[in-house]
C-alpha cells in the first residue's frame, strides 16, 4: 500500500522532476534513454538563497551564522533531514559534508545515514570524530528502489554542549548524488493493480478507537519487560483483534517515530490521527504566517505519504480563544495535503457547542467525563446522576452538530483519578488519608452503557480515553527516597491534595482505602 501511495505522491509532484522535502530544486536532472543522474551541492558560507535551500534541507531559520568579528567564520549549525522523491528507480546514493569547529577543542561525532521507509536508518559510510575540521562521506547501492529516500546528516553531542548545539561548530557545504533508471512503460491495468480506496474525509468514517498518549508508551513497555516497538506492535495487534480501527495519538509530532507508527498501523489495518508540526504555536506563539505554511508543509512532507494517516490532531482540549486559530490551521493543512485530509480536535464539553457552531473543523470530539466518586463536588455523582448528566450533555452536542452539518464524536471515560498520595499494591490502588477522590473508573456495565447511549443519541464515532495510564508508585509514598524520580511524583500528589483541601465542602479521605 505504501508503495502505491508513494508512487501516487510522486506523480502528483511531477513525474519528471525531483523534489527535496516536497520542494522542487534548481539543480537539473541529466537524462538519457535509460538512466538519469542528479547532483546536488550547497555552499553554506553564502546566506543568499537560504530561505529556499534551508527549507530543502530542513534547516531551522536561525541555522545560518556568521561571527561578528571574524567574517570568515560562517556556515550552518544544525542537522540536515531531507526526503528525496526521484523521477525513477534509484540505484545509487552518495553524499558528502564538511564541518569545522571554530568554537572550542571538544571532540564531537558526525555521520550520514539513509532510510527507505522513513524510520529504519542505515549508516552511509563511517561516522567521523572531529575536534577541528572534518569531511564525512559515504555511498550505498540500492536495488532499484522506487519511492521516498530519507537522507540524514546528524551530529552527536553531550546534553550540555551549547557550542555544539548553537555555536560556531558549522557546516560549510553539503552535497549528494543519485543515479537511477527511468521508469518503464506501464504494462498492466492500473485500476486492476491499485489497492482499495481509503477515505480521508472524517465524516465518511466511523472510528472505534483509543486515545494514546505517546509519552506513556515507553514506561509501560519497560514495565511489561518489552522492547518499545515490539510493545507498540503487540498493542496494535491486540486492539485490532478487539475491533478497534482508530488510534488517536497525542504528544508526538511528525518524524521517525510517527512514520514507524503509521507503518505498523497499516500492517494491522488501523487508521491513525497524529499531531502536526504546528502544535508548538499554541505554546510559543507564531512568528509569521509564513511559519504556519512552512510547518504545515513539513507535516505533510514527513507523514503525508502513509495511507494509514486518517487526519490531523490540531490540539488537545483547546479553549474558546483558539477557535479561529484551529480553523486557520485546518485550512492550511488542506491546502498542502494532496489528499485534503481533515483536521480534528478533542474539546471539553463546555466548549463543544462553540466549536461545532463556529469552527471550520468538520468533526469535534467531546470528552464527557461524568463518572465521579460519590463524595466528589466537581463530578456528577452518584451513578444515576452521572448517567443523567452524561445523557443530557451528549444529546445536546449531537443536536448542535447535526444542525451545523458537523459530526460529533464521543470520547467515553475509561480511567480514574486520585488527587493525593496513592500507590499500587497487588491489583488494588491504595489511597492514603487526606486525598480527594476525583474521577472513578466506570464499571464494565457503565463502559458498555456509554457506547450504547452514544449510538442511540447520534454520536458518529467512539474514541476511548485512555489506552495506557501513567505507571503508578509501587511502594508507599513515605518510603520514596527524597532525591529519587519518584519523589517528584509524590510532590505532585501533595500539591493536588492541597488544592482540593482548599475547596469548601469537599471531603477528603479519612482512612486508608483500596479502589
């Protein structure tokens, strides 16, 4: 499937042109009847044209540097990541780069690598250790590869190496060469060999899936005693066997891990929703409208080739002030995605109506978490009240969605939450005195009830929150060493309990309990 989509993206770009990170370059392709050759070379001492070739090589806007007192010290500080789409089969790849350390005498490592699937990289020549100037080069023979090639120039430095990361340790030039064969004339009926068509319009798809916070994956894999990607694949296989068709990922943007996820999801016939490169704009601000377009292009270039990608997650629980921003981001993503994929967001129930009425998003997913502990003053309880308020909120959202030609997805509750000191003992969670019991885990019957009520009241999709929980403490908080990583978690528990203690009429636990 990926081969077909890659070929489709290649033909969309222009079968006779070569693109770098989705952009056509000004270097020509030499052709004869059977083969072609391409030579790319950039000198980094000259900043002219950096807006063009910086984007070709995925260099940051501030990558180019020149020393204020020593004009000859100039070049680029940064890693190079380039996705190459060629006009035919590639038989050979070679690349070279030069780097100079003007900043200090620290020893660092630089290396070239390439990938044919976007996430498994192979060395392209030997890594080079340098303290002054160095040249790194390598080549690889490819077995008539057709489709994207990811080429990477990457530096290795210590975490506190500010000169290596930001200073005058500069690339002076970078080049690569490709040779290949021209595509043969098609001899089979394209319609007969094409894979079944997939929909990328969210209103044509009914998701049954889970919300997957990516940052929780590795701790849960380690707890299970498994390698990360074996754990991810086993999880996907299990979900598919239980009739899940959609994975809603958060806290992971485009890149190698996202491409690995998409490839595994395709294997198990799962569809994936992923964050875009524009997520940082919600927290760090937007420098310019051009930055928005650039990050949208980067997102599509990084992950848009994968058929498992269903759509884009713009933000988790945006506030009302972000309605126009999400709408603009959605339109920009459609502008650059050749399949015109939709964008989506999960919205808290008190903001859902506004997003359904005023945003450009065709689908809004609402997280109605209305199952609270019996003594919570913030969450509807007991169970009969939880169900009544859940039904009332869900019906209203679906009515508003239908009125505005939108679809409303439901994010049912499948988690519990304690504000205060707690730890796991066997199959139970032990909650210490002075804690606030906030959300409670719905029972199996209540979980099924949420699904059937959603269907009865017109919800057009189900994404359960949440797939994996944070790894709990496995010892009483009093036994946690003061300077250990677990100590920070105990501090967060204490802060949460203190916040609940400040509320009027909110009772806290008086004795140790198990839940």
